[in-house]
C-alpha cells in the first residue's frame, strides 16, 4: 500500500519513493533551461559567465527541497544525467563529440548533484544555529539534540510544549 507524503510516495513498509518529485523538479528545471537557450547559445558569453546563471536559475529549481529526498541510486543517476546534459548545453558540447563527463565537469567546474544534495542538510543546520534568540524553540530543540547526541540530558531551562 502506498501513501502520499509531501510530494513523494511512501509504502506501508516505510520506504519512501521520491521519484515522482524528482521527475517533477527535472521538468521544471528543463523548462527553465529551455527558456534560457538564447543565453546558452550566445558565443559572446563565456562559460564562466553562464555557470553562475545556471547555478542560480536552474540548479535552484532542480534542488528545491532536495534535503528531504530519500534518494535511490537510480534517482541519483537520473539527476546526474540531467545535470550533465545541462553542462554540455552550456558548454556547447554535442554528444557526437564523444567528450567524457569528467572532462565536461572539469570544464564547467561544477560539483555533482550528489555532492550538492549532501551539503544541503549541513546548510540547514547552519541556518538554525545562526537564528537569533528571538526564536527560542528552534534554539532549544537544537541544543537538546546536541546534548542528547553527546549523552547529556537537556538542561533545566528546557520547556515542554503544552499539549
């Protein structure tokens, strides 16, 4: 039996299938790529100019809410294939040129999608730690999690939420 959970499917065994959400995100990012085709084909713009545009406009659409995905190897391959296709389009490299993915990646200087997704939860952790003291529940939850992971019980200032 499958249940829908925040744009992904979850089976009754607890296994999460994010493939529908990944395909949707690739569709949105592909639409963004095609709307910028004039920029990618422009010979006056260098790859160094196109890459930040790609990161800001396409990768942000592709990886929106990626930190919640439970990726299978097939999902990661699908994302990497889209990412490589985009890098080849930015660089003006056609598939018949037989240039390896490693060469294309070194030309653009972009990290793989897997590396980008892996760094996202760390970024959220950083955002939570930098929250001001005006948001005490987030700080309290963070402190409690760190304390528990270190084997310490939460401090006396920990307040239970009223039911």
